[in-house]
């Protein structure tokens, strides 16, 4: 009798240990799922809804109404603004709206059909800036998740300084629109309002041609553009895929002010 009771107790102990082990495995799996969910918040997710823009050309009846037609982008016109374009080789790949002492640079890229890339791009930009010695904060702002960065720059007198910049972005159908807000718009909410509206109301025309993800959507000059020559054209460089080293306030080819 004693032996049977002992065997039964041993069997119950083994069962309890097995149950505890299963509970631990379940907890580990749950924690693993949680960490996986955290990672998936950035990668392989479909583009988020865009109830306030930016817009795909298919979502706007008259994309050229009140906007400057740059081919791949229709940029809202704002009274008194200057519109500058960024050139890589012989292609125009970015447009910068300058309004008083603030600016927003707009650049569109091809993207996967069913995945948003802004989360991944934020990490890449942040990593590049920190490697240069800069400081980056990721915050949820008026345009969604964005990066607010202090980017190391060389000042005109040769000394080192920092430039305050906001990187904003939006995933659309097969495209990604990135904005870089600089000047007073990067530090003063009141100065940023118009530039944020410009970003929201921009229309993207990706086209139907096959493009590799992250290839820039090439722009063109408006048919009636009057170019203002740049007094000292900077040596053109091939930008990185997302051009986080581009200074949006750097003078480039310009289109005359819009009224």
C-alpha cells in the first residue's frame, strides 16, 4: 500500500511539473508573439488610411486645380512661395516649397503594392543621422509618426553646427511620399501649418510602368515654368535612396513665385 501511494504521489508530482512546464512555454510563446507584434508594427503592414491626404491621382477629380503639375507630383500652390527642384543627373527627383523662412521638400518613391515602408524608412533615416553624430526623436505629430532630428552640418564660416529637421512620410498605393520640413517650420508649430497642408494636399502620380521599390518617381518642369538661374550651381551629386543628407534650404533651380 505504501508503495502504491508513493508511486501515485510521484506520478502526481510529475504531472504538476509537466503542467508548470507547459504554462512556462505558453508564457514564453505569448511574449514572443508580443515582440513579433512590436516588430510588425513597422514592417509588412498595408498602407494606413489617408482620409486627409496626401492623395493618389485616382482619388482627385482635378489634380491640377490649384496645384503645380510636376508630372509625378502635383504640388499645391501657396501665395508667395518659391518652388525649387532637386536634380540627380538629368532627372528631377524632388521639389521644395519655400515659404518665407521655412521649407518642405517633397519626394515620391515607388513602393510595394501591399506593404507600407514608412516605418522601415524611419529606422533607416534615424540610424543614418545618429551615425553622423546627430540626435533623433520619433514622435506622433500632426502628420502621423515622424522624426524630429538635429542633423550635423557645416556652417558657412566652416564651423560645425546642427540643422533642425522634421522627416514626415506617407504610404500610398504603390508609392511613398516623404517630406522634409526645415527652417522655422521645424521648430515653430505656427510656421509649420502651411507646409503641413502642402504635404497633405499633394497628389502623387506614380504611373503604370514597372519600378523597383524605392526608385524615385521622376518629376518634370511645368510647361510654363520660368526658371531663375542659380548664381553658383552646386556640384550635383547622386543622392541616396531617401536623401537624408539633402539640405532642403539649399538653393537650387527655382520656379518664379506663385501668386
